[in-house]
C-alpha cells in the first residue's frame, strides 16, 4: 500500500477494523499474519475452522450494512468513537 506518511496504512487499518466491528462483521481474511495484525486481535485459523466460521457468518443474520450506514455522517460518527 502506498502512503505519503509512514504507517498511514496501519492507522487506516485500525479505523477499518473498528468500523467493521461497529457494523458487526464477523471475519476479516487477512491472508498474511503480521505482528501488527496480531496487535489488533488477528489470529490464525486452521482452514477448516475458518471455513466453518465463514459459513456461520454467511448463514447467520443478514448483517450487511444498509445504505444509511455508509453516509458521511454515519462514518464520521464511527470515526469519532475510535
């Protein structure tokens, strides 16, 4: 990821994680484990455990964000709660 400031992508990831938690997302597939991701709560899952958790998240309550959750005002509210 390209940024003009050092570690800006890490700050952006922190905000993304917090926003997705607010939107009740269950999983983020990070692909690669890093110490930074672990500091945010990431953990490696065996493939079968990941697939089981993914299936449960897909079959569960429809938690897809609604259009109003992506308004600038809502996103600003989320970011101020960080």
